[in-house]
C-alpha cells in the first residue's frame, strides 16, 4: 500500500521506524509525485467509504427514532384501550349488580308476601338490604386475621410487629394492620390484619399453629375474623368443653 511505498522510498528498516523527512526531501520530483498521487488515491478511496458509513449511521439513527416513536404511539394506544375497557367493565358490572339486586329483592318480597298470612308483614326492601350488607361484610371479613397476645407498647410500630410474627412462620404477604378496641392498661388489644385474599388467610392459619413452638411468640394466637355471633357461639362451645 501507500504506507509501504513511503517506507521503501525512505529506506525504513521496520514497521516501528518512522519515515525520515530529510530522506523524503532528497527524493526526486518524479518519486515525490508518485507518492503524493498514491496517497491521494488511497485517501480518495477511503473518503467514499467514510461517506457511505456516515450515511449508514444517519439512516440507522433515523430508523431508531422512528421505531421509538412507533413504540410510544403503541403504548399510548394500549393505555387508552385499557382505560376504555376498564370503564366499560365498571359500568357493566355496576349495571348488572344493580339490576340483579333490585330484581331479586322484588321477587323475594313477592314470594314472601304470597306465602304469609295477612297478620304477618312481608319482608321489606330495607330488610333485604340489611341481609345483603351482612353478606358483603362476611366477604370482607374473609380477608382478615386477628392476632391475639402480641404485646402492646406506648409507641409501637404495629406493621413491624405483625411482620415479625408472620416471618416467624415464613409468610411475607402484603397487609394492613391496626389495633382494635379501646386501650386498657391491664391487657393488650388484638390486631386486625387485612390481606389480599381469603386464600392468604387460609395459608397463614395453617402455619399459625407452629407459633406454639416459638420462643418469642409462643403466647401469640392467630385466628380468623369472626362476627359477634360467631365469637359468642365459640365462647359457649369452649365453656361447654371445659365443663365436660
């Protein structure tokens, strides 16, 4: 190549040796012209290569920018579709539930009215709403746990205390927790813990029995969130078993 020609013209002994300018100055015009033209041809050839490379780089940048725009556009369209679908589902579910409840209330009220005597009043719409409210409350309680026997302090982090108990049985669910009832100096209030589903409640209750083997939490007891009536019946059952 051109570099090799320069080395030969200046009689360089190796690749590491740089051409001597003094030797170049001593070359005749014909040799210098040949070297200059050879260098020009090499440079001109690479110039075309560089121009092509530069155009390719610019085209790649343009393609990347266009691809990013398409991705952003698709993400925006996806969010809009999800938002529309969510609104549609909410409206549909709300409408269906409302119509179903009203329909069932009317049918049930009519059936009761037909089967009762004139002296017995029919079940009112408010009565049925109360029943429905109770059913919903039962469903909400299915996601709750009650922790008894966990020591209460003046300034305490309830969430941290619950986390330590759950970690003792190798459970790390997301939850909300708070003490329930009025505070008394001679006893610690239970803690109501709300988790994401009844399945999580069931899983924790299964493992809760192992707390009796814990040195730190052997006096801690975890139970499901029972209604007032359920607690009364359970208390009576426990008392009966003690008397047997």
